[in-house]
C-alpha cells in the first residue's frame, strides 16, 4: 500500500501551491473589489484579475486538470484529488482560475463523453478555452428532485425540433450572462420504463421562451461570485433535434455518469475548505486572549483542534481510496465509496467550520472572514448531487445485500 504521491502529482502540487501563494491568495481581495465594482454584478468571470490568473495558470500548465483524456490534463482521479483539495482552499477563485469550476466541469465531462462532433465544436471547445460558462438544469421546484425520475419538464419532438416546457430552480451560474448554454434534463417519453423517460438537450441562453425568473439566495448569500443560482422557466422553447445529447431516453444514464465525478470533485475541494478553516482556527486561537490567557490554552478549544485534524485525515483517506477505485474499477465499482464520501464530507467539514466560527467569536459570523460563507456553501452540499438521506438509504441497501450474501 503506497501513500506517497507519484512524481507527476508532486510536481503539479508544488507548482499549484506556488501559484496559490504568489497569485491566488493575494488576488482574493482584488477579486472582491473588482466584482463589487461591476455594473453587471453576476458576470463574475469578466473581472480583470481572473483573466490574469487564468493566463498564469495556463502558462504553468495548470489548466483543465479535472478532465481526463485528450481534452484535459490527462490525470487520474487519484492524481487530481490533492490538486482539487488545494484549489478548495480558495473555492471562490482558484477553481475558476484553473478552469476547473463547477458546473462547467461536469458539463465538459458530459460533452466530452456523449456529445456529437458539432456539439463539441460549438460548446465544448469554448468551455475548454474558458471563453464561456454553462449551466446544468435538472432540479425542479414542483417535484422531489432527489428522485431524478420525478423530473417533469417535457421535451417533445415536433418535426425537426424539440419543444421544452417546464420549470427549473437552483440552477448554478444561471444569473451570469456569460453562461451561454444550458444542459437541460426533461422527459421525452413519460410512458417508457422509469429510467428511460428522460433525455438531455442543449439550450442556448438566447433561445426564445427561456426565462431567468429570479435569483435565489443560500442563507442570505446570493453567491454572485459564482454566477448565482436561478429559477428558470421554459415556455415552448424550440431547439433543433441536433441539440439532443446522446439518444432519447439516455438522460438518466448520462446524469449518473456526470454526478459520480461531480460528487468526488466536491469532496476533494471541501477538504481544502476544512484545511483552511483549521489554519484560521489555530491562528485565531493563539492571538485571542480571554480571562487572562490565549484561548488556545483552553481545553475545549484544543479538543476542537485535535478532533478537526483527526476527522480531516480520516476523510482524506476515504476520498483518496474512492478516487483510486474510480480509476481501477470504474465509477460503478466505486459506487458505495462515492456515496460514503458524499455522506461523510459535508457533515465533517460543516463540523470543523462550526468550531472555527466559534473560535473566531462574533467575527466568524461576519464578512471579515471566509468562514460564514464557507459554512453556507458546505451546508448546501448536503443537497447538491443528491441529499444525505438518499445516499444513506442506497448505501445501507448495498451493505444489507452484501452481508446477506456473506451469511
């Protein structure tokens, strides 16, 4: 059993750590200032400092690292994991600087795997270049979207077009005018077998009938530094049949192929969030004095710091094991582990952030530190790509079957 990073991963880690220290962390306040000065506040990817960071990332070979194969960095999941963790330490800026930000990452994966050559030319290539943004529209306000087969948006064939009608919400990045295309999941055949009713289709932003109804907030945060989240409506939206991704009835399978890597990428970055929270917690604990001594000398604070280190080390090992399994036996073979990390990661990182906020005092709740925003973001991860309860139910079902077969 080998725990060391391979030579290429170590080289990329050193390169990325240097990039973060010399460019990304100093750019964080500049990014916030430039974003605040934008006339169109949702177009976060148009601020000058981000363009500078992207140019430097490309110069260093730190571009599209998330995507395996010919279109990306050619890394395995195990190689990418420690790099994604590092970018998670500055989640609002570093992933975007490397063109490794969701939901574009998942959309590029879908297009690289399932799109036609024309679809790749029109949408994948500009996404790979960082020229446009994109959205993934699956979740709906009128159904329990934790069961993806509930999706009610209709995609109906009409000659050489498909016509879409329905509503979506929590569509990440959709407030950004630079999000030029939406991958929309809907039903093409409600009478088909349960997992063959859904299809995915590309809908350009300027298509008549596609309306961005409103932006949505998470615990009071509008997330405008990621393009926000939006509620959308589709009213007789017509797109050419050539916009269908894959074939009719393949939407559910494509969604599952997309969500496996998406889930582990969230977990990888979240470990970086937790590491930065521990770093801030320790610094704050040593500089704050209460009742005549630094709060770092308080037993309860030391308990939190020790527990945080233990929990993050446990979590990292599970995420790395899952990445290794995805590389060696495939996403299907790693299904239980993907569920496990999706259950464990938000809860673990949320606990660490909670203690870091407590150590910071009232300041931890404010905009002066990144902890409150990170807490809101991590709490959403208990819904994103499937809620805790769905993953726990599926994992328990698998474990019951495994134990039954063993007996």
